[in-house]
C-alpha cells in the first residue's frame, strides 16, 4: 500500500451494497445532504461520502479514507479487499498507455474539448495517490483546476484540443455525425501523443457506440496502437486524468468567453 495519504477513492457498488452502506452511515451518525446525481451523500468528521446513481459508484473524499475503507467499506459492504492491491486486481492500469476522454459533448453551450494523457507504472501510481478520478465526480471548478495542476505537475505527457462552437459547426457540417467528429478529435490527440511518446503501444478510451468509427479515424502513427475501448473507462488513471484536463479546458473557455462578453455563461 502507498505510504502517501489518499485524498480520494472510488469503488463500484451493487444496488444492494449501496443500500447497506446507506444504513451503516445512518447508524453511525453521518449527516446526510442532497447532492445532484447521487443516491445519497453524507459527511462526518471531514470524511465526505457520495454514492452516485450511475454505477452505482461510491466516492470518498476528505480525511480518514484509508480507515473507512479498511474497517467499514471492504469488510462490511463489499466483502472484497482492494485497497493496496490495485496492481494485482487491475494490472493494466499500471502498464504504459495513453488515456483519452472529452468534455462538452452533452453541454448546450461551450466547446468540445478532447484530452489525452500518457502514464507508465510510476505516473499511474502518482495520479492515483493524488486522488485523480473521473471529472464527473468533481463538484467544483476550483477542484477541477487543482487536480488539473496536479496532472501537469506530474510531468505526464498530455495533449488537449479545444474545438470552439464555430469550429464544431464547421466540422459537424463535414462529418454529419457526432461520433465521427469525436473520433476525429480522439485520433488527432492520439497522433500528437504518439509523437511525444513514440514507444507507447496502447491507448484506452471510453467505448464508442460503433467501435470501428474510432479505429477508422486513426492517423498514421495512431494506427500502430493497440486501441482498447471500454465502458466506464474513467476508472483508469490515464483516462481519469484526461477527463480532468478536458473539463478544465471546457470551464476555462466558458470563463474567458463570458468575461470577454461581459456575461456569465452557464456550465
């Protein structure tokens, strides 16, 4: 197990496990609060616990995470020991690879931002220990920017493209299809990453509705990659880091554009 304190931790739950956790937190005096996209959220002694509808998945943040996992979550809820055994349980997360994700795909205003990050064993461990997780689990712009700074300071090679609404409309006119446009963006990011880390032979992204769309969009260097697509790919540290950088690019564009126009653009 890492000697560094854990600032954030995510684990998948079944519906039955989520209900069991809710009852345990209620019995132990946690204070419950309403939070968007969650089944429930609760806090006690600066430990924040949120169980999200999608999954379900539990997110722990704050103090005392290791103790809660070791003495409550694993023995009483999941029945599986995972903390400290990530390399044994998910060794592929620690092998050299690129992770790619996007932000802005479902938003009414703003750009489409696609980012990619390279990790090896040590970079993946550093990102894990720093609490890097899926950007959709982060509730504030301030926290997104803090985590994005951590990714950049880790020296992990990364790439990001920001497609403004005007450029998006031009590209959409050419592709006639959002998945094809997304695939083009992913392919461009991967091509640029291949130039930065030419020894990398694998990439991971969230699963496209039609996997061949992304495969066909790859450019010269990208075609040499083993391209893996999976649902909930943000559980991977490289993809999670990419999601953070993509979200940062999205909110930065909204803030700068809103400031230039003298209005606050909704996020």
